[in-house]
C-alpha cells in the first residue's frame, strides 16, 4: 500500500527482528509478498520513516545491525515536551484544545487561558507526548465543564485546581510508580 509513498513506523524499537530482516529485504530489493499470500512478489518502492522515543545508541542495541544502518541514514531529533519552551507548550495547548472540539468534548470554542495549566505542564516531567496534553484536556472537559461550556469564573478556577491535582497524580502514577 505504501508503493510510491511513505511507510511510517512508530516505536521502531519494538519491531521483531525477523520483521526487521523482511523489511530490510523489501527496502533493498523493492519487492514484497503480501502476508498470507503464496503469490509472487510485487514491486513496491517506498520511503521508510521511523520514529522512536529511544536514543540512537539505544536503538543500535535493540535493532538488527543491518536494519539499523539502513534506517539511520537521515536522523532528526524532536525535543520531547518536557524540553519545549513555554511558548511552544502554549501553542500545542491551543492547537490540541481547538482540535478537541471536534472529538465530542464540550469545551468553549476558544482555549482556556494557558496560565491555568502552564505550571502543571512545566513542573511535570513530561515523559509522554502530545497525548498527555490531550488527556489533560479530556480531564478538563469531563471535570471542569461537566457537559456545559458555560460556568462562572470562580467555579472554573476551583474545578481547574481539582482537575490539575488529579491529573498530576494519575500522571505520576502512570510514569513513576
């Protein structure tokens, strides 16, 4: 299906070694055989883009050496959320908030003030990724707005305090317990 396109593989370190060898062969020969098919091989020319939360040194120990050499041609490093600037976190917050509107969440159209969550996001170790921000927005939709986008500022502030406390506890339990 990726012929003439891009095949994106996330968490490449979890790819079993036999599959790495098959993928290496497909990259070198530009041919594949459909899974479960006894048919002949078909041509497939694609670019492979891989992602991992591991360092290159860690990847090198986890992946087949030939496969690693093949995929490590062009490397790009994207800072984890915990290393992003406050401005970038705010931008991500606003973007994910706006996109969450379309996921059935009951949220105001305009993102809440980033100052409500800034300290919590910055102080958390941000072991995860954008899904952490999305999860926090889900907590807010559920516990701050509780099915309505109209609440008073005093109630909103109090609910935010409670939600942030719960989210950080759940967050720490998930990553550090």
